[in-house]
C-alpha cells in the first residue's frame, strides 16, 4: 500500500494475514492509479451490497476482476473504432 503518511494507517490493516496483498496486486497488473481507485471504490460497494460496514479480501478480488473485465471491453471497443 502506498502512502506518504504511514502513521495514519490503521494498524489492523498491516497485521499479517489480513489481506493477501500479493494476490490482489497480481490481479491489478497493468492498472493505473484511476483503476486502483476504482478497485477500492468497487470493493466498498460490494461490502455495502452485502450489508457490511467493512471490506473483506473477497470484495477486493471481485472488484479487481470487474475492473479488469471493464478494461478489456474498453480496449476491444477502442480497437474496433480504429
């Protein structure tokens, strides 16, 4: 996780075993900053839809897959327009 203020991160987030950052990062390979923000927003939406006030690892996995699919569709549409 990138931040210039590590002192404001929730210590629970950094405990081992909370999130598999490596697996999430592999799903986000090639994403830009806006895509990563969309992954976080979408993960939050998955949590809200599940009536939770916290995000779990599976929310991030589902969000990353959804954003990746959207990026593939965008690329395909851009290619067809050329």
